[in-house]
C-alpha cells in the first residue's frame, strides 16, 4: 500500500551518505528503524537483553529477552497499530514512561511506514500540547502517567490527536481512547519501510532554552551518524563479547544510533530505565558491564554507585558520554573504578540534529589533576577525520574567525537532520549550504581541537561558565550540581546543590574560588528544585527567569 506524503513532511533538506573513515571501518548493518531489531535478531538471535524493569507493553514477560523475542515484540506492536488504523506516512507520537519499549513502539510504527515521533516522558501541558500540534493530529501512544503530567483529558486528546492508544489504563481509560491491551492478537501488519532518503523518525532536542524542536531524520542521516558508534576505533570499539550498560533516555536520537550499533555488533544489552533506582547496583553487580553509556549529569548523580563494595565498574573497558561536556570529576572517578589495563573515556559533543560533532578520548593521566582551570574536559576534541569540517564564525557578521578566537561553532558533515517539523524557519536560519550553526560558542586550536565555551544564549564575556562549573564541582566533591548564570548587569551568579542538602561552608567556598573569575554570592537550591530537561540538562533560561526575572544575555538566534 502506498499513501501520499503529507504536506508538512515535503519540505526537507537532502542529506549525504557517509563514507568510511578508513578502508577498515565497520559500517552500520542498517539505518532503518523499522528493521533494526529484526536485523539484530537475524544476526544474533540468542543474545540477551536485560531490562531493569518489565516492559510497560509486556508487563508479564519478565526482564530477560533475547534479540529474537524483542523483535517479535516489535511485530506484535506493529499488528496492534495497524489494527487501530495506522498506515504509511501517518504520524505516531510515542509519549510514555521511559523504557526501551519506547523503541519497540517506534520501530513498529516505522515498520509499517508510519513516522514515529518520540517524546520525553516529563512534558507539562504547554510543551506536550505544542509538540502534538506541530504533528497535525497524530496517533498518540501514551500511558496514564504521561496524560496526568501533561494534563491532557479526553477533550484535549480529541482535538490534538487522530486516535489515542493508552498503555495500562485499566478502568481509567479516557473517553474516546483505545486500550493498548485490547488490540492484542491481530494479524501481522504488512511491512513497508520508508526509502533510505525519506523522512523516517523524529525526536526532539533537549529544550534547554524553551519548547524543544522536532528534528526529522531519514535512514540515510541516522545511518551516517551511527558510523561513529560502529567504528572500531582501535581497541575502544564495540565487541560482540561486550556487556553494554545503557542509561540514556530512550526517546532520544542517540538511542537510535546506539540501536544500529547493537544490530551491527550484537553485545549483551543491559537497558536501565529509571535513574535513580535502588535496584541499579544489584543489576550491574549481576551483569558486569564492559561498556557504559550515560548522560554527563547522570554520571555525576550516579557517583554513589562507585562506593558499592562489589566494585560494580571494575570490568569496564570504556565509558561513553555524549550530549554536552562531561565533568572532569566524573571521568576521574569512573576511570579509577575500572581494573581494565587501559580504561578509556570517550566524550562526544553531540546534537540531536547532527549526532557527534567532535570526539575525544580521555585516559587517567589526562584528568589526574584536581580543580585545573580551564578544565581538560572543556577541550572537546576533533571532528571526524576525513569526514567533517568545523569553523568558527563571528556572531554579528558571519565571517570566519582566526584560530583561537571565540565565535559560533559551525559544522559541515553528513547526517544532518532533514527539518524541524512545524518550525522550518528555525531550521533554515541555522543553515548555510552544508554548514550548520550549532548555537554554541567555542574556539578552534591550531591542531583543529574545539574548545567549547558556552551556549551563545548563555555567554559570559571574557570567561566560560561551563569551565567554572566544572572546576567548582571538582574542588567541592560535596556539590551535586553547580550552575553559573550570566547576568545582564554585575557579576555572574552561581547556583549549587549538594548531596547532603546542606549549604557549603563559606570558608570552603572561598577556597574553591581561588584563581577563578569573580562571582556573585552563591545561591543554594535543592537538586530537584533546579529545572531540567529529560536529558538532565539544566534549563538555564528558566532558572535565570525564576531567580532574577531576567532574559538571557545572548541573542539566542540559533537556539
């Protein structure tokens, strides 16, 4: 069956296929979301998937799956969606509790030619409503908890969605909605994968500066991005013998490219849904990971796991952190927890729109010194060799700046998203040919290494907020978060939280400020009182507005 492409998906930018970095590069086995788990099952049928809790879509099936059983779950969900009326090119919004079964639903929608839109689980009414409106009445797969958080009742669902399918609603099913469980036992759905260069899936950006953008990708763009994760990288690459512990939110684009690496290499896969969770330590103790992937701030929040006497991370070969700059303290502590001969930390500065922008490995020797300013983690690494180019431009004129000068970071590489759904003007504003404006400030060294300074919207003249944050966290191990906020007048403000919930002794705070730029008096908040995105990033714009009723300092034109 072939259905016409909806109007709002017709405007997108062509992509470029990714060439091999070396003749020996390992390319992803697939870039198609709708077949990824089936490719994995065909190649490694009996490899294990371990869930930290049962799937919401299969609550009685336990926490141990093979790749083959997981692919069968995709087929089961595809049959349910097809029975509800989902057809090729339909939009299917997936907004449910964080769990790897988000990918099962998304893969099932893509398998029948629909376009899954994967949303975080913590959206309030304004964000959820806006994102659903941009999709122009999608099918919605959700659960009662998400509907409660988003304050979406039967009347709102009728206006915003074509049909709403609710998982685990029981007797609380909203009027007009369909029970996911009631659709069991339907015949298999026909398979109609999108063409390689057609829109295939949308995920949203973190939303640190406001309502997230819906970044639309094709199999081609995601296949290009996934090369970074399937590349062998000497001794650091994925191996079939690895146990891969994955903690990142399962709605995000990064989890899709990780899926293509899983389908390519077939490691044992330990998927953690909820952080924090008291059961994580026992899970890791039972299934000793050799590779760990977490969000930068999640590593910080999970440092308590390093105190477990079972030494949970002693077999880890390498750690992965993407999204933003990771904290030096986290790298040092987690590397020191490993007994591997040469444990490595791979930092990837990434964006939803492009995947990994630059990469850098860290070893124990690089992060040995405590409280170094500027911190080593601010030097994010290099773009992909032979593949990508990076330049620094003047925010006011757009002209390329000499090496060493601070300006906007622009990237030119394959894998860029096709569009921002419902906001194409914002997408086009960041594009100049194949160059993409990241919205971040940085410098480029003579060797081509990128130093990340700050988001342009959060710029602090003459210094770097993220550098100060890293140093203070390193010098104050009792701190669980430090945020430096640019102010329109006066010194930058600093907000912090602690693991104990107690304020830091003023004398210790003054000592920690040695050699740093002048800051205003610190503000102590509870960790949970700091506004965050679903990817654990601090929503600095919202925090500044809440504390000082001030707008951002930067232009924010490329946020």
